[in-house]
């Protein structure tokens, strides 16, 4: 099996996991690895989305009866593909979800023993508010103010800041709130209304991600064999890509669609006059697209290719 996962659970205040579940202990595939199912969401804060969920099947009775002990721990899930099947890329495997376990519960039904986790990357909620103070003083760049805000709210979380230096006002902008959703919504409304360039804030893989329309990263070249089905329109200027599970795509990043026909083993070389369906062998979209949202879906032992995928919603790059 080429599918790979590693789930680690770490108590608060420590860096050493107390539980590690993996399909490849010491890099070798374990045919007795537990079944795992997950639905991990990565999107901009300030808009309704929901929490991510992870389910382990075949757990021990000890973990089942003491499932509440995992609440509050840090969960990190790595997934992707390992070397084995042709056309897979092990380099694309990595962390797809990292956050705090909001709920943990076990269930025993028939011969099925499961352990379920509800994970929230942002940690703070309305019932458990954090200290988010945006002190954006006159003449100061927004990036500096946000760095200060996150150094207090998330002192141990890295920040990827990719916004313009033009976000400077001639008056003080002060905002106090209790959750990242509230902060993200306020910052987006202010920057869109004043600068016509909304700033997006999110959390991915245990890192705070902040970007705007000026962020133009190096595009990740997609291969024809990365896709599970054709890309499709889902909204105005927005397409959806379904790909083999991977961890190298980031919110705000850019992807480049495959160009032209594919020169792969199995394709028959023929003349253009007799080639019947060239449209099947190329993607329906070309050029670059910006990743706006990600969804990771996995069911480790499912035979269906669509049950181990990364789904990316992408918007058209205005610069082509």
C-alpha cells in the first residue's frame, strides 16, 4: 500500500507525543496499521467552515474507555503517499492538520471500536476566548501590528506574513476580540474598505498564514497524473481540483496547470487527423490559479481512489 499517515497526540506543555499511530513505523509499511478516516478543512477565518474530524478504528480498549484524556492535547496528522505504486510522489507527504483536540470520544458497536477527535486549529472559541488585540497605530504597517497581535495570542506558533507594505493609516485602528474568526473578519473588512485589498488570515499545519492580493508565490507545477478527475467550475472565477492526497499545497499559494497533451507510457502516438479524443488527455484549464481553500479527505483502507484526496478550491490569477 502506498498510502501513508502518521497521527501523533501531544499533551499541553510538552513536545513529546504520548501516542503515535502510523501506517509506516520506522519507514516500513505495517499491514496491521489501524484504519483512519479524516476530514480536515483549511480555509480563511472569518467565514463559517466547521471543525476537522479524525476517526481511528480498531483502537485498544484502554484508549476507548479513557478517550476523554486526549481532550486538550495537540493533534498532528501527516498524510500523503509513500513509494510503492507508479506515479506517486512521496515528497508531497507532510502535515495536513495540526491543532487542539476540542472533543474526544470513543464508541464500541458490535466488533467496531472507534476513537473520534474534533480538532480546531485556532484553539480559542467564544466559550474559551483568547487575547486578540490589534493595536494598529498611525504610520505603522499592518504586518507589524499583526505580528504583535499573534505574538501574544499564539506565542509558540510561526507566522507566515505575506501582505503589502502599503497597509498604513494616518490614524490609530484599535480592535479587541476573543477569537481568530473575529479578528480575521475585522481585518478583512478594514483592508477591503480602505485599501480595496482584503487581507486573509488562516491557520494551516500549525502556522498562521496571512496574505493579500499582492502575494505572488512561485507556482507549484501540477502534473496530469496528480488529478482524480477533471477540474470543474464551482463559482464565478473559482475552480475545484481533486488530487491524490498531498501536503505541499498552502492557502494563498499558487498552482500551475499542466500544459498540452501528456507524453506518458500507454498513450498511442498517431497523427492529429486520426487522434479521436485529444480533449480527454489534457486538463480543461490552463495557466495559474490561487489556492483559496483546502479540504483533506481520507479513508485509509478504502479501495476507492476518491477516498484519499486533497480538494482545492482555486481562484483565477488576475495576472494569468
